[in-house]
C-alpha cells in the first residue's frame, strides 16, 4: 500500500483543506476543455461561456486526445484536470460526423465523475452579433436570475437532469442575502420540445412604473443557442448518497450565566468575589495616611507641651 504523506508546512495543509470536500460547499469553478476536432461554432460557444464565467473559470485550449467522458478509461484525464485545477464542473467540446458540435457538461465529486449530460449546439448566436445599449451591459461576476420555462423540465427525465446541471453551471456562488439593485442579468431556458432547450442570456433593465415596484425589461445581449439533448449519465446511488450529505443542525451550546428574557432581552450574571478592604495595603503617599500622621503629630505635640507646663508648675 502507498503511504499517505501528511503535509509538514502549514500553507500546504491549508490549501489541501480548501480543496477537500465540504458539507457546505462554496462557489464552484468551471473547467473548459476541447477535443481533437473542433468547429468554429463550438470554439465560439466555449469562448462566450468562458467570457460569462471568467471570474470562476479556467480554459485549456490544447487538444486532448485521451478524454472520452462516456467511455470506461476515458475519465482519468478529466479527473486529473479536475484535481489539478480544483474545478467541480467541466465543459468538454468536440465535433464529429456522428455528433457534430457536441458539448458535454459534467460535474465531479471529490475529483471523481459524478454525472454527465451531452447536448448538441444548434442555431448559435455569439455575443458580438447582438446590438444593444452598452449602459445596460451586465457587470462581471454579478448574480443572475435563472428561469426555466416549459413542462418538459418537470416531466422528461433528460430535461430534468439538464436543468440540474445548467442551474449548477450558471448560478455562480451561493449567497444568503442579495441586493436586488445588483441583479442585472438573466438566463432564460425554454423547453421547446422533449429534447430541445432554447438558452439565451439577457440584461435586466429597470424602468419607472409609478409604483414602488419598477417595470422590468429584458434586453437580449447573447449568447443564445439551442441545446439538443443526446446522452446523459446519472450518478451511482452510493455516490449520490455521499454527495448529498448535509450538515445537521447542531444545537447551540449553552452559555453559562446568560439567559434570554422577552422584555429585557439578553441578561447575564457577573460573579464578583468578596473584596477584603481591611487587608488591602495602602500606599505611603496617599492623602489619607498623611492626614492621619499630621493629626497624630499634633496630638503628640499637645501632650508634650502639657507635660512641660506641669513640670514648670511643680517647680
């Protein structure tokens, strides 16, 4: 058996802890790869998707011969790149006579292939083909709206799986709070048929409506394309259970001497030990000690004078 080496440096240990699987995942990075044969359409698709996700994406432009996601043994290169770049989502583009303009979207768990979806790209329009006011252009890294329209996403198994993968690919980093004024883009996915989905990217324009709620307009800024579902592979049941683990709600630890009141709110008790003031050592330069010494000297001086007067009277 191979011996697992533990890192000696703290920097390496912290980096490995970041890459380890977590119960509560942070933002996912996307890896973009290409096969031996590529078409102009597929190159433009990968370039535009990288442009949309360039804050959290890594693109390799070299041709990869050994990547065959749906074949046994063809996943090792994908898992190697996933571990090297710490990316949990990947896009792999290739073209052939049997499957032209083929795009494989996959997810990994613990740097192992989790699931795969294969789609064909048709009727693609790049970002450069759209004309619009540049003032409404979405900002880089902004959080998007994602809308799925059509009954196919609820009834067809292939489109259900495609919906999960697209949602994971496009949503970006998971956040708890969101400022509505920062929402400036939307992805609209429409189920045209049982195996075709129309995907487009729009900018959000807010206009005055005379009320508190503004009037919302969608301006298509591209890219847009038709995704034709081809093959898909669901995860194993054991791998799914392991990946779907969630953090249990841990009970809050009881804090000593702190209680909650409906009226006063948070109430705490403070315990102070008995102060032994009589045993405290007072400094010599304190005003109280000086005054006591003066009074003592005055008393002693009066006694000495009285004793001298008595002696003189007796003589």
